[in-house]
C-alpha cells in the first residue's frame, strides 16, 4: 500500500491546517456538545446527544482520512519543475479550436481541485486528456457540453496559491 497522493505545497499546507482545526477546534467543541447533551438525561430519547455522537464519528473519520493522506502525500513543488509537457503541477492554457476561447487550468491533487478556480484534479477526465501534451498539441476533451478539440497554447510552472478554507 505505497500509493502516493501528489499534492502541491499549498495543498499540503491547507490539508494540515484543516487537520489541525479538526483536532484543536472541532473535536473539543464536539466533546463539549456531547457532555451538555448527556446532562439532559435519558440518552435513548436525547436527539442532541445522538446528533453530537454522529458528528463525532464524522470528525474522527475525517481526521483518520487526512492523517492517512498526509502520510502518503508526495509534495511536488511546481516551481521546481520544468519542461514543455503537461504533467502534475503544470499551469496549462488551452484554446478551444472552434470558439477560440482560452482557459487556464492548474493540474493539482484530488483534494485541492476546484474547477471554479481553474484547479483540475490530476484524475479528472480533462486533466487526463491534457497530460503528456505539449504546446501546439491538440486534445479531445469530453465535457458536459460534449466533445471539444483544444490546443495547448502554454505550459507554465508557477506557484499554486492556497485555497481559502470553506
């Protein structure tokens, strides 16, 4: 089980911050909620207690998931990469062959993807279509609007800014 999760430094930092918040803020808050609900008497009919216990399970599951991912993280700094081929960490600009419309995406780890911010998961179909392509190459993308041809017009190796926490 040596599967590694590629992540940018900012993605890794935001994941560690989320883990810290779960442990230092959410866990203690949830423990207090359980104690308060326990004080309300009969646990069988105590909706507050059951809701707090359910939340506790969700928090613990997320903590375990993030701890496992942080152990299996392979932090890759895009600014230390180079080359003309699209791969993890690349900021790639594509141009739609029909409309001429350009879009720029950063290929990031699955947990740091956010399409509205132009961050594609390395496993997303569009990212998989672009991996290995160079400037001037075309790729066929399967999107909700159907298939489209795009040309890779730029491949850059830039710092990936952190995502704001939700």
